[in-house]
C-alpha cells in the first residue's frame, strides 16, 4: 500500500491520470451520497439523472449551441487578458514610478466587483460579443498582473548578480534570468485567470445572452430543472479541470528545472 501511495505522489507515467481519476471518483461518491440524503430532486439531482439530462441536451443540439457561444467568447477574450496582464505586470515590475502611480488604481479596480458592473457593460455594449469580451477580460486580467509583477520582482538576487558578473546587459538578464525564473509563477496566475474567465463568461451570459452555458443555467434555474442546471455546471467544471491540466503541462515544458528541483 505504501508503494502505491508513493507512486501516486510521484511524477511517473500514469500517476497524474490516476490522481485525477481518484479525485473524480471521490467527487462522484460524495455527490451520490448527498443526493441520497436530499430526496427533493428540485434541490439536488443524482449523477445519473444529470448525465441523462446532458445526453438529452446533446442529442437535441442545445448543448452544442451553448458550448459554441461560451467557448467562443473564452477563446477570444482569455488570450487577450493574459497578454495584457503580462505586459502590465512587466511594466509595473520594471518601473517604480509606474508602481507608485498605477498600482493604487489597479488595486482599487481589482477590489471592484465586476459582477455588479455586468449589467452596465451589457447596457453600454449590447448583448453581443463586446460586453462579454470586456467582462471576461476584466475578471481574468488581474491575477495575471499580480503574478507577473510579484514573480519578476522576486527573482533571487544572487542569480542576477551572477549574470552581471559576466557583464550581461539588462536585456540579457531579463531574457536569461528574470523572465525564465518568473515563468512558473506567471503560469500559476494564468491558471487562476482561466478559472475566473469561466466564471466571468457565465456571469456575462446571465445578464445578456441568447445562448451559452450561463444562459442555459439561468433558464434551467428559472424552471427548476435541476439536472440540466447541474449538468452545465459539471461541464464548466470539466472545462476548468482541462484548462488547469494543460496549463500545468505548459509550466512543466517552460520550466523543467522546477521538476528537477522538486518544486
């Protein structure tokens, strides 16, 4: 048994898949037990009923229409949020004046609940892509900004001094020391931003959409169709899991030295 748990904690082939499978198994068992305790199907539906509803939604074509709307918005807005977040974080880390002047404004903006402003963006920009794009970008950008700035400022001093001892220029220090050191932390911020982007697009679809997972969840909630509601929530959870796994793989590819150090 100890050997199994040691393998499960390792980075050997198949261990990561086994960990995900084990987590899902625990999740489904807990879900089924909760459904047995809560007998009111308007409050909680068992997994089998949820999957039957999802299958019916897929056969009718409704799921694919909603998936196309939601995934399309995320695929357009999320990369923009990441690029802008990295650039702003880089600017803040590179200039003390920028940090002192723009930092408080960004902190105030980060504290503002974008969800509360969603109806205003819909009123300004309409029910189309523009309002959803702005909401997702505003929701997802701040974790990237914070992680980028903190990571670039946290580069170990002895690494920078070693590069300077070889007469490396400021740009060379950035490209060979500072940025490579910061990449894993930036990707960590991007993983948080991915989850926030999914939340943002659902909120945007609550307030103004004719299709999308948020629209489907809202419609199912209004008709007390709990299996359909939980089904779309489950799909969003799977999207979050897939995005997190892919970004984790990207982090390993960009910073293999962290794996070698056991970090």
